C-alpha cells in the first residue's frame, strides 16, 4: 500500500487533482468529505461544536451553517484552535477506518489522502509522498469569489488563516502549479501518476529499489531541503527506536558534485532493532535490500582515540533500505551506535566539508570512476573502495588532530 498526502490552499485546485487520481485508480480519502460527515446532524462532532460556539451555527433544519461557523471560528486564533481540537480527532479516526477498509478491499492500493490542513497539522512526515497544489493568492481569491460565492473579505481571511507558501514548499515532494487552466492541471496530475506514483507503488509492492544513475551531477542546492523532508519522514517512521537520524554521504557536503541520491544514516542500538524497523520503513516507502554490511577498514586508531576502530567484520554490519520512489532515490543505512561504520559516516561529511583539497580529490575520483561506466550503483561504490581505504586512515588522523566529535543530528 502506498499512501500519498495531497493538499493545497483553499481555491488552489487540489480537488481537481484528487478527482484525476480517483479516475486513474487511486482510493481517495477526502478530508473535506470526512469533515462534513463528522458534523452531520446527530453526530458527536456537531454537538461539541454547538457547545463551543452556540446555537447560532445551526440552520433551521438543525444542520451546520458552515458560513456562520467560519465567521466565528476564523475570527481569531483561539477560536480556530478550538474548532480544530474538536474536528481533527474525529476526522482522523474516520480516515483510519476508511484506509483500513480500502486495504482489505484491494491488493496494494494507492491511497490518496486529500487533507486540507495537512501542513498546518504537521502531518507531512507521515506520508511517503506529499503533493502540494499551488496557485497564487490573488488567483485563489478570484476563484473563491466566482465559483464558491465567497465575499472577498472572507476569501482573504480563509487564505490568511492557512499555511504560507514557504511552509508548504518545505514539505512538498511534488509541487503542482495551478496558475493555468483546469485542463493543464489534469495533464500534470496524469503525468505525475504514470511517471512517478504508479512506478513508486509497483516498486514498493515488489520490494524493488528505485533505479539511480551512478554518474555524478553538479551539486544541487535542493539536496539539503530534500534531505530534511526525508529525515522528518524517517524520524516519524522509526520513532524512539532511532538514536539519531543524519544526512550523510556526498549530498550532505556543500558544493560537492555527487550522484543524485540522498544518503541517510539511522543510528540504532542493535541490529535486532534495525531488523524491527523493516515494516515501518516499508510503510514509509523504503524497501530492504540484501546488503548487510560495509567493507571493513583496517584499524586506524591512535592511542588517544576514544572511538571504536575495530576491523572485525561483525562491527561493520548494517541494514540497507532504499527508496522505492523513482522521483527521489535514497539510501537509508541503518547502523549500530558506536560501531566504526556508523562513526565514519558522520566523520566523513565533516572531514570533506573542512578540507577543500580532499573534497576536490574525491570529486575527481567520482568523475573518473563514473567515466568507466559501471553498470550499477554497487559496482560504482566498489570501484571507489581502494580510495576509501586510504581516506579512512587520513580522516581519522584529522579527527585525532582536531579533537573531532560527532555534532548533533543533521
């Protein structure tokens, strides 16, 4: 099962995207529909709203007068918080029930959760893929006035009460611009479905990592932001079982050309805990591979070093999970706290960042190895291993000289 979070500001057009995905085979769990269901006449939700905001939010037939409620609830932050505190838990429970039913009804369904306040409720890390539908505020105001009979004042108030564009961009794996026609948005949604969502779902069901090009590309300023979304997703998936979660590897080093693959290290207390994470990581979009260790490096310790430099292969064990998402290849290395491979992954980023000459040396190596046209990412990594044997020794000499210690999770 692949769960997708879909959201966008009011009037942005996410309903069009949601309907397109539904036509293509997704099971759509619509937050707006659920939000109406949980406050229908006779429900616990409506009773709580009346208790909080008074009988003035009811129509003559006993149903909820939504414009009246909006006029009250969106007038200040405290009232909006009260509204959300009533409705959100009820919506969450109903959503869980619908997802469970969809999973029973179909094998490996794609479930699109259309959630208006996904960003505001900080739910983005719960999803393997987050899609934001966006349109400029002035476009949205015009749509709300023309198509949904909002007053201009009410439209602007509703937009102002929601997440900002900056907040939405921070959690967006996919940004769908809807500044054009509805037809153009439908085509964008269809392309996304066939080019990324369906392949993602297939890979996840088959246990296949997304393919990644081994050739280095120029440093991408978006890598850092992409990594932060991945870290948030992994912290949510792993919970208390992760000692720390870090962006590692070449894409964590500023201005370094690298494969377009984000490497992340999840530090755990033992390999047993690493194995326990398999289902949680699968649900987050990462499939387990057959790789169970790194290449052990020779003992590089100095007499003053407090770190474990064992060359025992058992201390270089790990579990490797890879993203099934073809739009964002990612390697998740799950390593044991204090073992040499876990320590070196953290050291390597700081060593390269602090030593421009070594950074240039490594970049030249990557380009040279890539030119040899290794067919797989694994073969590419193997070809770099001789350099890493010497780099391991040099990096630890630098660590001993500078008194390096791992910084906080990054």
